[in-house]
């Protein structure tokens, strides 16, 4: 299907939005505005050493939480791949607009977006009209929480020692990618990047992910020792 539109907005500054842009390059659109809260569209680090973090998490636990978050921000959060950035350079239809979408309404055959942003510390709101708006902000990492009843949420909060939220869950995940101390196990690979390595959430090391999960169920020391031997899986 071919899209034809004058003004298109893509919400998001990460790889989901980048995939949308990559598709839009081949369609008949006049302008594409990327809306994200960042000051610009950052490029993902894709050198040998950055990529090694995704396939070889052996030394990940040796870094502090602050160092791990910094690495994730540079390589996996709110960044575009170098290939997509090169395509953006060659396409003069693309522009970036800083802000967060606060409100959207259909009016006069257009979609009006209200954007909120800070300018020199002062909050501001602006309204922009588009023919087509695409949400490229990515999936909700906590999509599963509404599926739990209150007793399950209470048990999780008891084991975590804090209200259940994304930060607490990320920091609680152990070697087998499950919440530490919780029975039955709750395995959350998509949240395990901070504690276990960035390759697990984005499926860069599926073999190792399977080994962690299945080995965690076996509970034997021999399996754990074998996991350490085959920890490195080059891509």
C-alpha cells in the first residue's frame, strides 16, 4: 500500500520510530516531522566494542548501575541506527521537532497535536497540524501488569520491598532473568538489560537467553558452570 500525504508526524526518537521512517522513505509524502523530547536525534554506537556488549555480557555485572545506564542510553535507548541516519541526511523531507505530545484532536481533516517542551527552563505549549500521525514510541515494557490481580501485585510488592514499577523490576532481575525471590518465577527478558546485559531485551543473544531461562529451572550447579563456559556468543 502506498501512502500519500502532505505532512506526516512520527512520534518517538528510538528504533521503532527509525523503522517507521525507513518505510516512509519510499512513500509519497511531502514532509516528515519526527517528534521526540531529546534535543536532537542521536545515533546509536555501532562499533565493535558497542556491539560486543550485546553478544557477550560476561563483564556486564562488573560495571556500576550508572555505567550500565550510560551504556544503554548510548546504544539502545532513544537512538537511531547509523544506517537510518545516513538515509536521513540524503532526504530533505525530514525534520525534528522537540517536545512531548500532550493532546491530539481531529479538526478540519487534520490531526492537531499539542506539544509540551521546556525552553530555557520555561514550559511552553505549541500546536501543530498533520495529515497523518504515526506512533513510533515503542511498546509498553510494563504491558503485563494489568493482567495481574491484586493478590499477585501484593506478593510482588512484598518480595520487591517497594511499589511495583519499571525501575524496581529492572533492578530485581537475576541471572535467569526472573524477579529475585519470587515464586512462582516471573521471567522478564525485556526488562533484563540493566542487570544482565543489553542483548537480552532486543534478542541479540537468543541462545544465551534460552540457556539462562531453562538453566534457571534446572537449579543444578553443573548447568550453571556450563553456562559460564559458553557465555560468549559472537554475532
